[in-house]
């Protein structure tokens, strides 16, 4: 799932182009080490199995301990063969420069994703899963439910709406109309924010900050049963702030917004939940376009049960 975050936010890789030469050397060096260790292990295991076999059959009798040792060595040898370092492309079919660049970008993306991960939070909430999805995909809730934490942030307009096979993406312009809004620490007064529905369970909020840097929040909401769901919150950022300080601030901000969510989710639960899955009753307002897309894909009769069953099977 985290790979989708990088694919839909090119800003995470744009700054790597100038560093390709050094990254190529590091990536190739790491790749060569892994391949060399794996290749060295094959004759080592074969030597060990052969040595134990000769020793076991030397007296013409196999004891239970010797049988166990041979079986164990053979099992680990087969396991070692399955540990061969993966190559997504065959280097023989690629130009060496292309192969090196591919390796460099793969290693760099994994490293950058790990470095930019700030915090993770996990909750089990006593509300239906569909309530959480409805809340996450409705833009107006940024102005209403989170009026306090976002200090009366306003949505000016919808800039773009795209649909995908599994969801969609909406880009909208927001403004901090209060000069005392603490969010000015993070971002410009007016910016375009991306909200992305990756899967029925995964929603991404991508917020630009200063100097082409971003804060990206990934929500994973999984139904546990018809009245509970599990919520995972992961936040990534390439801000140059000290990481411990940034983690404290993000933990506090995430807890505050969740605290604001609870009364609304509780009130929503008391209503007729089935109407949220009814396409004819879904709002046509542009702020609800992404949730309407969710209902189009996953809101047919009995779909909530299918989503729950699909989650339980996985």
C-alpha cells in the first residue's frame, strides 16, 4: 500500500535525479553483496550436506540423530535457494545504464519512504466502517468536524477530479483566512491538497508545505464487524525539522483530530447507515464526489457485507 503513496506523489522522487550517480554506486554495491552472499552460500551448503552424508554412511548405519541432521541440512539448503535476491528486470535484456538507474531508484525509494515515515497510530473504534470512510472522503468535514483543529480552514474550489479503476483522486484548493492560524507554520495560506481513494480501505491525504515539501497521511480503515472498525494512521513527511520534534507535533495533531471525529461518528452511527450506500441518496455536491465514486464502486446492495467478508478472508 505504501508504494501507491510514492506513485501518486512524484515529489518524493523528483529530488533524486541529481543524486543518481552516487545512488547507482550504492545500489549496485548492495545488490552485488546480496547476490555474492547467496552464491557463496550454495557451495557452502552443498559441502556441508556432502560432509554429513559421508560421515553418516561411513559406518554403514544411519542413526536417528544422523537422519535428523541430514534432513535439517537439506531443508535449510532448499530454503536458501528460495532466498535468491529478486530482480524485477533481467539485466541481460536491459542497457546497463537503464538497469543501474532502475536499481538506484528502487533502492532510493525504499530508503526515502523509510526515512520519511514519521508516526503510526492504531485504533479500534466502535463505529461502522462505512461511517469512517464517509467521513474521510467528505471534504466539507474539514470545515465542520475539524473546525477547531484546522482553525476555520476554508475550501475554495475543486481543481480536478479523476477516477481510477479502484477509486479516484480529487484536488481542491484551501485557504487559511486567519492570520493567527497555527497551520501557517506548515504551509502557505493557499494551497492545493490531494485526497485519494486507493482501495475500499485506503485513503490518502497529501498536503503541500513550504519549498515543495509535503505531509502525507495514509488512512487504512478495515471493518472488524458490522459495528466496529480498525483504523491505522501513518504520516510521512520530508520536512527538514528535527524528527523527534516533528513526531511529537504530529502525534498530538493526529490525536486531536481523532478526538474531534468521535462525536460526529457517534451521531452518524445513530442514523440509518444503509442510506450511505444508496447511490440515489448520495449528495451530488462537489465536496462529496470522491465518496460518490466509492458508492459507485462498492455501494451495491449488500456490498458492506462483501467488504467485511473480504476483509475477514484476507
